[in-house]
């Protein structure tokens, strides 16, 4: 199990670096993430896709109501494994 814990914003400006840094994660702890925009949500979907391609899953821990609400708004909450 590989845990990643990004911090700050997950936004258009930061997702490239976050993808490079956390692309192999199986657990993503969002406790230190302050804000997520649609690009950040796309990052969560891509990390989930990559984990599934490796035969694993991605567990997303400590997602804020803002993150969960954004995922629900876009109709992708069922694709993400929020814990």
C-alpha cells in the first residue's frame, strides 16, 4: 500500500506535479488539501484509473465536503472510492 498526502490546492496549476508525485498511490489522504477544482477532480479520476490499470484500487481518505460535493455535482462520485 502506497500512501500519498498532497497538500494545498489541487488545481489546474498544481495537478501536473501532483500526478507525477502521486501516480503510484493506492491510498490518497486529502487531509492537507485546502481546495479542489475541476482539474483536481480530474486528477482523482486519473489516479483511480492508473491504480485500476495496475490491478489495484485507489482509496481516497479525508476528502472534504467540497471535494465530495464537486464529485457529486459532476456525477463521478460513484467512480471514486471515498473512505
